[in-house]
């Protein structure tokens, strides 16, 4: 049973992945037309026993573009000529995506506006007010 280590606290058994091979698109002549070298990796995020609830929620939130309605994450790879290389690249992409999704961001520290930004804002407001004031009626003297 091979484990794919995503993070020190997360290792997923290879059995939880489903791989499907299909014909690759694009140029390549006879090779592309005769071999099924594109690999689609599928991972059931919704029902995976390897994930904690927090990890599952983060992955579903951050990788929503890769996940279908059933909660299955799908990654396709067709950059290499061989099925084996595409399979390895799909797993590498999966690891990178999940690591990025699970990375904890430091909390933002609120800061006050600088004196320069305050002055620029006031100057812009006065300039805009001047433009609007010039739109008024013209008085003859």
C-alpha cells in the first residue's frame, strides 16, 4: 500500500485515487492518434477517510474550480508523451494544489493610513469638488 505524503500530517493511500487514461489532444501525429496518454486523476474529497473535517472544508473551499458536485477533485495531465510520466505529473500537481489549499495564512494586522495617503486623498477630494463647482451657472459681472 503506497502512501502519497502531501504534508507531514497528511498522507493519502494510493487506493483513494482513481486514474483514467484517454486520448490526448493537440499535435503529435500518429503517436497521439494511437495512444491513450492523457491521465485524469480523481480524488473523492467529500468521502475521503484520510482528511480531517478542517482539511476537507479548506480543500472544498479553495479548490472549488477543480471539484464537481459530488465532491470529486479531478486533475488532467497530457503534457508528456507517456502515460506513466503524465500520471506522475498529475500526482505532483495534486500535491502542490492541496499544499497550497491547506497553507495557513498569517492573520492580517490592521494598520492606519499614512500621512501621505491622507494628504493625497484630501487633495483628490478638493480637486474633484473644484471640478463640480465649475459646472455651476456662470454669473455676469
